C-alpha cells in the first residue's frame, strides 16, 4: 500500500479494524518515513489524551438544574397525568408496529370470515337445490326430513324430530326421509303392540314438528331412522310377530 | 442505561419533575462538556445546556427508546449549540474561555517538564480552534469527549465515513502545525 494511504491509517489508528491494523503494522515494519510519522503522531496523541482528562465540568452543580426546574415550573407546559396500566396498554397497542400487526390480523380474519360465509352460503344453496323437492313435501307434512344431527340429539334424549322446513340449512348427505304414512304406521304399531305409554306423537301447530315423548329407547329410534326400507322390514317383522301372538 | 436512569426517564415522561431534576443532574455535566467543546464559551455553553434541558422536558414524551437516551439528549444539545452558532453568526472563538483555560493550565500532566507541557496543551487547544468547524467538532467530541464515531455521525446527521474523513484531516492538521512549531522552536 502507498504511504499516502498509510497516512490515513496512522491518524485513524484507534479506529481501525483488525485487517487495517495488520496492514499498518506490516507497512511500518518496512517504511521508515511512515514509522517516523507514526511515532510523531503518537506523541501528539498522548498530549491530546491528557488534555481530554482535564475536568471542564460545571463549577456549580446547582446552577443549571435549578434554572431549568424554575423555568419548567413557570412555563405552562404540557401536563402529563400519571399513566395508568390501562393507558400504558393503550400506548403499547397504539405503537405503529403493534397497530400494523393487529391491522393485518383483522384483515386476515375478515377475509377468512367472508370466505367461509360465502362457502357456507354456497353449500346451503346447493343443499337447498338438492333437497328442494323433499323440503317442500316435508313442509306439507308428507315426509319427515331428519338429519344425522337430529338423530343424535334424539338419541341423547331430546326426542324431537323436525320436519325440515325451518331447519333445511342443516340438511346433509346423511339426511333420511321417512314418509309420514310410514311413520304413522310405525306409531300405530307401537300403540298397539308396544307399550302405549312409550310413544306419543303430536303435531305442533307452530313448527310442523313431531315430538316423541317418554321412554322411546335407542334401539327403537335406530330402527326408525336407518332407512325407509329397513323401517318397513322391521314393521313387517313386528306385524308378523304380532300376528303370531 | 442503568435501571435507575430508565426509571427516571419513565417518571419524567409522566410529568414527575423531581425525577426529571435527578435525571438532568445526572447528565448536565457531560452536556456542558459537549456544549463547551462546540461553543468554546462557558456562558454560552451553560445557556445552550439550559435551553436543551428545557427542550428535553418538553419533548421527552417523544423519546421512544429506539435510540440511546444519551445520544438522543446530546443531539438536542448539539442542535442547540448549532442554533446558537447560527443565531450569533459567529464562528467559534479563537480563544478558549479564561476560566476553563486556567483549569487547563493548572492541570497536572505528570510529565517531566510541566511548563513545556502546559504550553503544548495550550498550543493544541489553540490549533484545535483554528480547525474548520466540522473538523473541530468531530475532533473534540472524539478525542476530548470520547464519543464513538457512530454517535458523532448520529449527532451531526452525517455518515461514519464523513466523520472519519473529518477526524483524519483534523488530526493531520494539528500534527502538521505542531511539527512546524517544533521546528521553529528548535531553530530559535
């Protein structure tokens, strides 16, 4: 490296990185002029260093502090009320970075909500279309439309079958339709051959609902809901059994 | 930053004047040193520090801990000093303030020839004051007040490289003039 470049390294020798220090050291080992300059500046640097140690602090430690405090006492400065924990939290929430993150989360959640809503809406529309006929018939009480969920609830003890008009949004691939006539027959069988106290079906005026009340057991319900054909088979069995008796 | 200083900053931000007083008592000396290095006048430096500390009180709510508190404070001091220089339309005096100069002359350098070294000290001070303003400020803040290159760059709204260039020329100029004086003394 040229001496003029080394000159910079000499004057900035306390600011150098290890690589620059190595360059300087190797150059000084072979260049007398630069070595002389280095020694010369080292002497100057030593005096500068001693100059820096001279105390030029304030002679009176109270002077400035008191003047400042007096000044801020007389000036109507902005008032800062004590900060409560809530304010502190609000301050944190209002920090630009936090606002950005919260804003992003809100946007994503809104997007997700809209997406799922549209998806749900579409699937409901599909179901509506698919079961349109059945729903209308159900509303006319020709059929009962019963979803798996309702079966579950029924088995759990609600004993409540909904005809479908109000609940068609819940329709799924598991929907089973039982003809009203079939059900009536089934009920009749139960009245005649089962325990009369087990079943009571009534049509409620307001909701096109059939309600089963009292002690119908799980197996019996399963028989009803497995499928129409199966129900019919079971009914036949019951009838045969009855005739046998 | 110590935990105590952090506490004082927090309380001062919330309007506690007692904490603020403690805070400024902690930092006023160093603020004064910086102001004095820039303005080279004790009274001017005191005024600048006072103004800076009042500005600090008014603006402390803006301090967001993204930078070092001292660097933030020294920047206020630095700017107040620059405003003073601009307002007074004067460059730094060529003379050091007498009171401070006495201190410098009284300082014990623990060298062999005290008188010669006192002279050397006063000469270096003199030479420092002859430097171009930027070079002088960079030189005194770095070599007399031990601020880092990075801190000085931040105070002056400059880059580390520019600061280093100014520092290089400042040190070179002082050394060169000193060498010249030594040669003249040797000849006389």
